[in-house]
C-alpha cells in the first residue's frame, strides 16, 4: 500500500517544491496519527526523507538565485551580488 502511495505521488526528483511539501505534510500527518503499521511507517519515513531532501534542494537553488541589489546614494540600482555575500 505504501508503495502505491509513492507511485501516485510520483518521483520526488520530478516534483515541484509545493507538491513535494504537500506530500511530505501528508506523510507526517499519517505517521503522527499512530494508525500506521510498523512496516508501512518505515516506508513512509523513507519517502518523507526523500521529499525533505527534494524540498531542501529546491530551497537552496532558489536561495542561490536571489541577488542582493546594490544601489547608489540616489537609490539607483548599480548591480547585484550573490545572496549571502557582503
């Protein structure tokens, strides 16, 4: 049954951030319910870990694309720097 849910969700590496996050939230709710047999819990945990990795990768990629704009005294944009550098 857990394998079926993963097949319905799709390959985490092909999912959008939003889809992966929704799938991860669904898995967490199921695990927190306490109504999942041990073997399925283990499978769900593994699926959740893959989804968590996907979400982190997408967030890191987005962060890398964000640029800090530099402006001159008049407020005109003069350039951009990679996120996180000063």
